[in-house]
């Protein structure tokens, strides 16, 4: 009996693989869908697949349907750490068990399923729902949205009863005193496939997955022919000259053609050269088909479709050249780990759909796009290889093809929000034009959302004016920077060189241990801790950045272990502009600045790193609220009655820069100027000025599988100051940064006065 066990959890997988091997099974293992497909491709026999339902970029259902193309009699058992209610059709009657489950139960299910198969009867498998015991841990691991895949005809050869409803697994609870673990896909560990009981581990090559006409993962199983073609020596070695082209390297090989990177002499242009294999020339049909394909490609003209340059015959070689698109292919992006958020992903989808809609509306036939055919450049502009060709006997299913494209792009989707966007589009059953229109709607929605986020800033006014006047936004950005600098020069010339305010020293106050009222009257208890009296200032943050610059070798030691690889430093956007204004006592966005203003435009990773650098940490939301409200659950730091001028809130905020007539400040106030917004324990600026990051992560109310940092407190543009100390704000992600958000730090021990606390 040959078993393939697939699970991203290394410890669980190792234990179960060993137990199955003790039963006499030959067990192969893999940690994700791609590796599992590579293993299956190299196996002469496979009887049972035991697979975690949620594998990250793909699901266990996708994996089963791909493997059953090669092994039609395959029996599948799904395990899951997540609630799969609603996916009964995709489960298709396969046994489903919820972890934790004894290995003996898995073995019993395997024996039942295989014995039924051997006797030619239907497997009498009932899905078993075993609820996991409650556990307290830092954060709930991310359950990637499940893509429901249509069961293949091969799968239906072994009838399976429909699984009954399943019992949801319990929600785990973040612990306030443990460092958070932001949402991330299941870890993709080593690509080695251990063959239990068969000597040393054998390495199974993970075949790149791309969209295809037989399904996303199935492409890997049917790519063996192309892989074999590539193993053959290339037709053209480097530096071979064909007419005006010099061969550099082979890109890929297919049954009839080979594609190369070449350089066009004279103009030194890099192109792709596609040559018909010489052995095909003896077949007149193959040559005429190749020439007809050139004519079709030459007729397609769209800026996002790589154009065909020319078709030639030199000696025994028939070939054509086409443009080499800018950027990296989706396959390469996936290989390097580069991913895109929902906004950029919507743009990429829109670009591809625009090109495909253009061509299909003009009647051009095409082969399905693969991960090597879609390019994304450094400005996130997408283009495609010219995949258009003469129409064949089979018409294209546009809706099925858009879904295949979306599945392919899901491999470069960054986080749950981006994957939700993909999954929502899949459910819409869109053709190419419908996908283009939907992408445009998403782009408009993101534009409006961005403006809403910044609706209380002068920046939003500039952006909206730019849009209405059709002047490029970058021109306004450049003009804005010039005006800021010019404004500072003019002010300095009129008033003389300003005297910057004396930097404030950051102090900490003891928040005593004991009980307190949390949010809506819940009684909680905390040990004693120390909290920054003021929000972290521009001056203090500048010292942090200076320290990192002086000792780059230590910089990484302050980063959170889950900080995205794409984040290279902790320098806020437009940092130089407002640091210069702060150091001179000048103006930023027409607002007076000094080094005692709170640091803003920092994301959660920045705040975490600064706190660690200081030897501190970010406060939990419970600690934040106790520091703000004291123990009696007061509505405001000063008491229960609202006082409009006491805190820097948004009742007097003017996006044009003329506000501040109530509390004295249109934007943020220097932290040492806050007099009345002070808690019973002496903590300043909790009700207003800027909202603040906390160490607490919680489920986003709009995205049940997305954990995000919790933000607390009011800010200078907040129009509704009620419940300002007890209400929660959910960041869109840990990488979000705004002009109205900063942070402060806490410590479990009494502070030691040092240079890091001074501006």
C-alpha cells in the first residue's frame, strides 16, 4: 500500500508518517501541494492520499483532483485544522477528520476505504468531525480562503457519499503578554520527500505550477513532455548567428519549437526568437501552420501584448522574433517570493484582462496563458506574451480561462485581502471583458478608499485637484515639495532664523498593579508596568534611525521575525521633509513643526523595532486603556465630562490647514504642550493628538481570517470624540502608515535614564 501524506505542519507530519510506516505502508510525504504533485509525478503507484484541506496557495481538493488524473482509483482522506463547513461539494464524500485525531483513526479510515475499493464497492466513508480541544496561543494561524475545484471525471469513478455538516474548530485567543504572530501562509519547508523505510531521503523536484487547460495543479503532471524536451541539447548554442540575430540562451523547449533570448544586431535590441524544429520541416503542414501562426501574431496590436517583429527563413531554420516584455514573469515572481497587495493585484488583473478582451473581441484564438507568459515590471505594469494563433477545432471557454488566470495569480497574492479579491472574482464567473470591467470597479473603489483615508489631509485635496485637472499627480507631488521648501525659506527670511523648541526628555510613569474597568465595564487585572508619559517624538525617532545607520549590523536584530522581506528599513514616507521642518522649527503641510511633535507615518513594524531598540515593548490594548482611563473606567483622561478644548481632536480640524481654533492645533501638537489631556497616572495625549499602535492583534471585522494590529486612542482629525478611550480601530494591515498614527512604549521594569529617551 503506497500512501502520500501532505501537511505543512512538520511535527504532525513526522509523527503520522512514522506511525503509518509501522503499519507496513510505504509512505511518501510533502509539505505543500506543489511538492506533492512533483512526488506523484514520479511514483509508479499511489493508493491513498492523506491531505490537509488548507495548504496555503492551493487546497487539498485541488491536489486530489490533480493527482486523480494519473491515479483514477486513488482514495483520499482529508484532515483539517479549520472549519470546512460549506465545502461538502468540493470534499465530494471523502472522509474528513478534524485535528487532533488519533493516528489509529486515520489507519481505520484508510483500511475501510481501501477494502471497499478492493471489493469493488463504494467506500462507506462518513466524514468524522472531531473538534480540537481549546487552546490558548498567540494568534490563530491563517486559513487561506478555500477555492472550490470541480471534481474531475476520474475522481467520480469511485463513488463517495456526501459528507455531513462538520463541527467548527474553536477560535484561539491571543495572549496579551506574548509577542504577536501576524497572519502568514503555512510555512513552506524543505522540498525533500522522505520515503519511509526506503533508505536515505530522495529529492522530488517540485514542478512549477501554472494555469493550463486541464487545471492549475494538473499542469504540473502534464508538463513532463515539455520537461523532457528541455533536457535535450538546444538546437542553437550561444553566439549562434541567424541573420541579424545572435543567440544568447534558450528560454524553453516545446514539442514543435524552441524559444531563445537573442540580440538583434545593429540596434542591440533583446528579443525572443522562436524557431521551428528542423525535423518538422519535412511535414508541409507543420511549416504552413507555423507561418500562419506568425501572420496571426503580427496582426495583433495592443500595448500590453508583446508584438511580433518579423518572420524569417535562413537556411533550414524557420523562425520569428517577438518583443521580450519588461519585468519578471509570474513564475519568476513566485519563485523569488515577491507578492502583491490587493490594489496592485487588481491593476495587474485589469491589465491582462484588457489585453485579452481586446484580442478576443476581434476574434483571435489563443492558447491559455501560463506563468511564464505574464510579465510585471517595476512599476507594476503587466503585459503578456503574444499567445494568439489560428483557431483550432476547439473553442475557448472564456469563463474557465479567466478562472485559470486568477488561480495562477493567486500564487503572488500578498495576504488574505489579496487572496479574497482573487476568490471573489472566481465566484463571479466572468469572461475577459467582464473581468476587465470588474477590475476597473476595484481600481475605482481603491482610489475612493484611499481618498477617504486621507480626506482630512491637504494631500487629498491635491490629489483630487490633480485628477480633475488631468495633470499628473507626480507633478503636484514635486510642486508640493518645492512649495514646502520655499515656504520654509520665506518664513525664515521674514521672521529670522527660528529657535527650535528645547527637546523634551521622555519619561515613564508607573501604572500600579491591580484591577480596572476595560472597555464596556469588563473588570480586568494587570501587573504593574511603566508607560511613556508622552508619545514617541520625531526627535527620539531620529536618534533611532541614526543608530541603525551607524551600526547596520545591528539593525536586523530589532526587526520582528515576521516583518515582510520587502520592508528594507524603518524610514517613514516623506521623512526627510518633515524632519527638516522639525529641526528648524519650520512648517510641514503648512503646519508648524518641531522635534517634540509625535512621530507619524510609521507602520507597526517600525513601532515594534523602535520599542525593542529602547529595550521596551509596545503596550497591549489592556495596558494602553488602563494607562489612559485609570481604574474607574472614565470616559476621558480628565474625567467623565467632555471638554472640547482639552484634547487635540477633530472638531476644529480643517483639511485646508486653517483649523485649530478650539484646541489650538490643526494637526498634531508637540507632546510637551499637552496640558489637560492627561490621565490619573500622568500619561499625556491619550484622547487625542495621534492614535497609537498596540501589541494586540485581533481578527479584522470585515475579514474573518485576517489578523491585524489593534489601534487605540483619538487623533487630530477624528470628528467623533465619544468613547475615544474604549473604542478599537483595526488597521488594514501591519504595514499601514498614516499621518494621524504614532505610538508609545511600555516596560516591565523601572526605566533607566539614558540617551535613548532624549530628543
